[in-house]
C-alpha cells in the first residue's frame, strides 16, 4: 500500500521523510494540489455501493483505496497553477480531491478537518489551558481600552499575529515583538490584536510529537541576550538546539492536547522560565523539524516515516459491501 504526501515541490522537510520511506521500500507518491488540473489528475467512481478512486502525479497512478496513510504536509492551494485559475476552480478541485481522500481508510497526519481547527491560535490557547499546560496571560481584542487595562495589569507584554499569516506574496513570517511601555493601543481598533505577558525565559523549547513519540529540543538563552529579542526565529543566538527530557507531567498534558485536537503530529513551542516551567506558546500542526534534527540528530524524519509506513488498521466489522460505517 502507498503513502501519499501532499506538499509543495520545494519542501526539504518532506524530502527527509521520503528518503526514509524509499530506504524501507514503502511506495510513496508525492503531489501538490496546486498542480490540479495540470500535472495532477484525479478520478472517482461511485457505483453499485462501492467507490473506486485514483490520483496521478509525475506519471504515477495510485488507487485511493490502496493508500495506507496521507501526510498533509504543506500543500499548495488546489488548482492554483491551473491554466486558468479561479476561486471557483480552487473550490471545485479542493472538494474533489479532499472529498475523495476523506472517503478512504487511510490514516491521516493530520486530518484536514482537525488541522484546519488546530490552526486557530485562540482555540489552541483554550485547549492548552484545559489540558493543563501553563499559558501566559493573553488578551485578543479590538477594544483599545481593554488593551490599555491589560497592559496596566501586565506591564511587560509582547504582541504577535493572531493567525500568523501575512498578505505579502510570497508570505513572510511576522515576528513576535515586545510592546513599548508608552504604547497607547489606539490602533487595536483596526484589527484583532494578540497581547501576551512576556515570559522571561532561560531557554526555548521545541517539542515535536509524532504519534506516541516525543522528541524535545532546548536552545539556551544567553545571559547577556537582548530582552527585546523575544522571537527565537529572529534572535541573534549562536547556541544550538540540544536534546532534552520531557517531564512526565508535561508529557501527560501534551498527550491530552493532541488527543482532544485529534492530531497525529504536533510541533509545540514553549518558553522555559527560571523555575524550569514550560510555558505553552503554540502548537503548529505542520511545523518544520529539519532544523532541530540537523542540530540534535534526533530521528524525527524517521519517526514520521515509520508512522506513515505502519500497516493500515484491520478491517472493521462495520464495513459492509465496500462502504464504511461511522468513523470513531
């Protein structure tokens, strides 16, 4: 049975996993939904109570019924590179492709419905609280007065985007920034703003979870680090990521988070304070891991490949005449 990877062509992280799958002889097909209806094609037939579907890419044809797993890595917008792209064609292509794949018995990393929900940062924060993870005091608001009052209670704040998206094409990362003490917050009225108490951190933590496997890495913050450099992605820090242990309590709360989020993969970012507490910042359901593996040697790509290559679950008794009962 075949592993299907949905991602862009220039995805080095996916390349790392494909190498492991190829080494073990597991068939893999990789395609970008953006290439519908050009280099990627699909077909599905619903006849006599059964479904038969196929997708093709790079000259390879794969049966949807023959998929063991689907990795939704970083796919492009469906039909974005079609000869005549349009929002209508994108919606048609999206419903056709993902609708057919949803009808398979393949295992997902991660299921599109769960992944879409998991991208919402406000939802992440509430789920983290419910799971027992420490969350810094946070406010998301369009009320300038609410922002001012929050800043009075928590004078040391950072501001970050709610969605992480940016309208620039190609998109660029928007850094988390420290809020100046004299900010008046009038501009909050023009768009939702996320304010969060700054954690005085001694290290950044990246915890990559693949199925039941947890691989944590730690990057220490220098004693003389600029306190305004709060975003590890942009900070001037020559330290490398190093493997670190996950405390049992943290592991339990992270498992609860992933279970309730229905995610098979999650890249968690934490800020470690002087007491050693890991403060939850976010969980990226399709986060990069190559930079961590390069520094630490942790077998993250191999772990993903092993999860994707696992045999499908045994046929369930609720399957009748080739159709599926309700998924549990």
